[in-house]
């Protein structure tokens, strides 16, 4: 490796280290997350690929990083990859994903105009819910991703995403239907967050369609409002 490349690599690793510490709440030591220079998505991908902080890393076929416009105003955050996502290395490509695509299109947007990712980046075996320890291990990566995409509005898909991001145990039925403010760790800057039911829940219970439609209309309204703000 050329000397310049070695120096750049050290700088990249140092930035990743400090940024992660800042996002884990060590604001008093390292300042606000917003003040840290951006890591590249590629570096973040590489650190996720090397991650074995929980047991899920060992069982995956592919890391499921994220998909879409890396500078999107809207970010959809689901729970964890399922079988299809694990095989393809892309979020929301199975049945629930196809429904998510239709939901996005119903508010006159395309998948390539938004950014889609999950709370947890590796598939939990048998599609079980990710455990609190797995979520905790993976969360710093999501915080970094949010810091890079810098969405104006986040749509949390389902209970796990909504409860994790809003740091609450309230049921999804009480969290949906309103605009929350999500505060990334170490940042004063709030991001609007709308929670709704997970597309997989919608597949199981089509009666939820009406409330999900209300939620995504609210999302569209917030998005349209950005142009005026
Ligand atoms: N369910 C999720 O929460 N995420 C995916 O990527 C696929 C299904």
C-alpha cells in the first residue's frame, strides 16, 4: 500500500472510531455528531462487512446494507433482512418488499428516490425478531448511515423500528399517525419521523391498509412541506 493510501486509511479509521463514540453518547468528549466529517458509504460498508459484534454476522449469506438514493430526503427503516434479502443483499426485495415498493409508488415516489435500510443488517435465523443485544450491536451503523444520508423525514416500518428509533416501548398502534422528532445520538438536530405498520403486517392483515395509507399520506405531506420550509 502506498504511503499516502496508508495515511488516508488511518484517517478513515480514526474518523469511524470517533464518530461511533460520539454516536454512542460520548458527546461531552468528542462534540456533536454533526461536526464530524463524513465517512464514505464504502468505508461504512466495509466496517459492517467485517462486523462480528453479534452472532448474526456468522450466519448471513449477505450483509444487507441499504438501497436507494444516498442523499434522499426520505429514509424508510425496517426491522431486519428476511430470506430473500439475505440471498440478494438488498433490503425489502421479498413479498413485503414488493408491497413496500407499491406503498412508495402510491405517494408518487420511486424506490430510487428514497433510501431504504433496516435496524439490523444481517438476517436473524428463521426470521425471528432481532434481540435487544443484536439491535444494540447494530445501531451505531444505522446512526452513521442516517448521518450520511441526512434524510429530512424518516418512515419507521413496524414496531421494532419505531420503538428502537423513538426509544420507547409504546405499541406501534400508539406511535403511528403522528409526526415525531427523532434525535440521533449526540446531535441536537431533530429529524421528523413517522411510524407505520410493517408491510409484512399488512400482508397478514389487509385491514391495516387504511391506516397505512393515512400514514403515508402524512409522510407525503411532510415531504411536500420541505419544499416550502
Ligand atoms: N422486512 C424487513 O424489515 N426488512 C427487510 O429488508 C425485509 C423484510
